[in-house]
């Protein structure tokens, strides 16, 4: 029963917020303009179904390309992180080698 009250409260809150935001003239004008554009698009694409299919196909291809590029970037970042994990031991051995080289040089000088 509390779930139904929650859903009702959320819906009432959303409707109240929408109604209050419509008191602002700019918001109201923008909303009306957006609704008209949406209506015109729906009418246009309902009469030109083939074009809608083409547009959706293009958007799907763009989304797939974006996904592939993102996957590649994530893989590159992951491999870079693996290299960075090995970096401290490499740096430590380099520092130790340098310290040993200077120590040996000082021994030779004295």
C-alpha cells in the first residue's frame, strides 16, 4: 500500500512542479514552441515513414560507432593503467641502479 502512495505522491509532485513552472512566461512559451515542433515532426514522419527509418538507421550507426570508439578508449586506458602499475617497481630499480652507480663512483674517487 505504501508503494502506491509513493507513486501517487511522485506523480502529484511532478504535476505540481510542472504547473508551477508554467507560471513563468518564457517557460510557457518555450514549452508551447517545443510541443508544436514535436507535433510537426510526428506528423511529418508519420507521412514519410521511409525517411524516419533512414534517420533512425543513421542514428543507430552513429551510436554503434561511438560505442566502438569508447570501448577502444577504455581498452587503451586500461592497458595504460596496467603499465602504470608496473612503473613504481621500474622506477625503484632505476633509482637503486643510479644510487649504486654513484656509490661505486664515490668508492673509486676515495
